[in-house]
């Protein structure tokens, strides 16, 4: 299983990451938490967008692809 995450603000990409989770037995879950750092320009973009970011995580498995989207205010 592969997981890709993108963090955007007002349509601009501020961070992206990918990881390979490997095989999981049916019904098993994995939780990963990341602290990300953004540069000055991206931080200014987030601030200009009232601190709102969009987190989109795409999970790809042999059975298909599913995307989860979350909106958060961080500043």
C-alpha cells in the first residue's frame, strides 16, 4: 500500500510526502503522524489565506484508490 499526502493553501502546494506502508492484513490500520516544516514564503501564503490549509491523502492499494480530504485552520 502506498500513501501520498499533499498540503495546499489557496491552491498552492506547500508540502508533499509519500510513504510505502506495505501489506496489511484485512481490518488492520496504520496511523502515521508527521510534523511538517514550511518555508517563509509558504508560511506567508498560509497566513494570507487566514491560516487555512487543505490536506489531501491518497491511499493506493491493489484493490483501488481512495482519497481523503481535510481542511484545517493552523494559524
